[in-house]
């Protein structure tokens, strides 16, 4: 007697297809970690290159008391991956797993510029968006003041209460910029925004109930929403 086949059963071909789709989705959200030698610094960074290369590469720069892991903890990395953006989140020299001698202020822009040149070359993406918080300004602001960085096109900037804004060259145009600060940040956030708003192409967003690190904690969801909206509008 023939055994009746369960109509709800998945055949072998369908099962293999389902497994392949699951593996593809896992790979899409996979975050790699590695080191890169830049001058005397051994820089650790998290990255994903499973997104679309026609979209800008997002470079994430942490604040003074944290490291690259905060971008995973606040779900920014997953948000970027789910929207098909490639990203790099580095540990600044002297932070996290990065090693090497301390850098003088004048050396920070050179080190950061070389890091970006190597990363853009490896990823095959020239257009980038730099997203930095607080003391990351020590690296980002001098970079913005440079005439150009070969092989790197800064298409956008997301400045989260960024330090060192007063050192910006007011005669040099900025890329399209999103200023983000917390409603409860009454010092660096407003002071930084006051300088940035002297440039064209700057849009300010204030996160309700947000503190200085408004991209973390309970207001991270709102920050990630602003981040993606900005990236999609570029």
C-alpha cells in the first residue's frame, strides 16, 4: 500500500533553499573584527561589507570613555546592516583593543586620514559618512579642515555633540551635516551646535530627554532613526 505524503512536509529542495536563505541573512548581519596597522598604531575595528557598495560607507568614531563596542550595544550596527549600509567602527588609539604610542593632537588627523584611505581602498568605496560623538572631534575636526584626502570623499557628517568645533575652518565648506544633541545636554552639545550652525548644509536635531551621550541608552532608538533618515536623504 502506498503511504500518503503529508502535504505540509517540506521536500529536500525546499529545505535546502530555506537553509541557504537563513545563512544568507545571518551573513548579512555578521560583523567582522580585525586590526589595521596605521603608522605606529595597531587599530582594531568592527566592520561589515555585505551591504550595497553604491551607498556611502559609514565610519563610526566613539567618545572618550567608550570604544567601538558601543555601536553594537546601541544597535547602530544592526540598523546599518538592515538598511544595506557597510560600516567601520574603530577603536581610537589608546582605547579598546587598539595599541600604540600616544598621539599628539597634530598627529591625530594624519593617523585618521591614513586609516580612512586604507579602509576606502579595501572596501572599494570612496564615498563615506563620518559619524562621531563628543571627543571624536579631536580626530574629525582636523580632518574636515584638510584640503582633501586622496581616495576619500566625505559625503556626510553626523556630529553628536562633537568636541573641538571651535577649531573648524569657517572659510571651508562642510559636507552635508546632521547635528544631534540631547535635550538635557546644556554644555558641549549647544556650544558645538552654535559653531556648526554657522555653516550651510547643517541640520540640527534635539533628542527629547537625551543627555550628552544621546546616541546611547534609552534614546538610542531615536538616534538610530535620525541616522538612517539622514543617510537615506544623502
